[in-house]
C-alpha cells in the first residue's frame, strides 16, 4: 500500500512516525512530501510548551491529549531525550480576567495549582489569576530531525515538492495524509482554516529556567509577552495576528516583543538576540481529523484521504495524539488494501 504524508512539520512527521511504529513497514511504501522541511517549518518557530487550549474538551480531544502525553512520557525516560529536545519545565500562565475555570486536562500536567499571592504580587503585578504547572517541553528544531532520521532508517522516502492539488497524487498513492496546516486553505479549499501570524526571538539567557505566558490588556506591559527556557537558548515572543499571511520578520513586531518582554521580565533587557523567526499558526475552530474517499477525476480510481490539520497554536501539544488516530485509520486500511490487491 502506497502512502504519502503531505507536510513535514510536527503534525506531518509525527503522523508518519506513528504509522511506521504502529503499523510496521511490511506491505507499506511511505513517502513524506513537503515544500519545506526543518528548520523552515512553522513548528520550528514554536515555543514547544505542552499546554492545550484552556477550553472545554470533547472526549475525543481528551483521548488525543492522553495519547500525546503518554508518548512524551516514554521519550522522556530514554537516554536520548536531551538530544531530541524532550524535557520537563515548570511555568506560569497569568491573565487579566478573573472568570476562569480549571481546564479538563489539568490532571495530565504535574503540580497544577493557582498562583500564590506572592507570585501575583511580585512576579505578575496587576494580573488577576492564572495557573502554575510542570509540563513537557518539545523543541522541534531537535525533534523533527530525529524523526526524519528515524523514518529514513525505516525506508521512508522524502520528497521536496509543493503539492497544488490532491489530484496530482491520486494516481500514484493509495492513501494521502493531509497534514498541510494552514496550507489546507488552498489545497482542499477549507475556508475555516486561517493563519495567525507569530514572530519570536531566540536570546542568550541561560538563567531562565521556567516558561511564563502573559495574556490580556495590561496597564503598562504591551502585547502578550511570553518566555520559554530552552536547552540552548531562551525563546521570547508575543505576536498573534489573525489573517496575516506574510512570513518576513517585521521590525515593528520585534519592538513590540522586546518592549513587552523586558517590561514584564526586566532581567532580559541585556540578553543577546541570537535569531528571529516568523511562522503561521494554522487556526481552525476545531481540528479536522477524518477519513474520506476521493475519486481521481480522470481515471475514476479511488484513493483514501486522511485529513489531519487545523491544530492552531497547539500543534506540538496535539501532534503525537492525533498521529495515533491517523495510525489507527491506516491500520484499518491495510487489510482492506491487501484483500483488494489479491482479488
């Protein structure tokens, strides 16, 4: 059975990885196809904090989160965890509003609690609430190359190519897995997908040992600043621009990030900037993870399409869990295709 995964960010490569691990390569011919690979994907711009959206979760979404958390727990206990960018880190989210309910997933992270009076007074003055927890960090700049090498060693092929239409692939593959993120807007005409532009800076600040995200309109802190300590650099950000498609680093946004972060965390004002990057979060009201049949318009040949996109600002959080469901779908197709090929 010939399978192609379109997209080589965290969602696409995680899908390919879990297919190989859960289904094996017997009877499987897999290709990963994308116009961009690491370090040039949206995932390479992400802060890497395992933190789901703070809203009511469906039963299916909770299952994805549990699968994701279980997989990262396994990786954390391997001797190569530091090399692939998987580690634990504690941190806070603080916000300006007071009407907050604890999220459904609070028991998946460790040590979840509300901020203390001292923390709100001295670390986050003027902020009204939030939470503290210990959670996973996943650095895509290390994790994506590790997955790529693992897949290559299993015989998976990689092709750099911009796919304009699924029809281009329907004669050559039995299963197409669409992990194109915001690209699904044009590829399959999904107008529910839209970009939320983000810009980040990596700085040299080895004293930063926590992540901190600030939300809401503050009296003197501009933007929505955040800080995340990494293995070799600290990532700072605070840009969320819905509907903006450009990928150049905007000096106005650089100023907003710097002013916001240094106002909130003055210890960073002398940090050396190492790099700036911009990416487009693939926003959608809900993740699209479903299977559909598609017929080639010329030959009438049927191809199976599995859509897996629209993970918003939480691709790293969702990816390994959604990938598990993709692998289950592919596993269901394997016997179907084997039977048909023998007839």
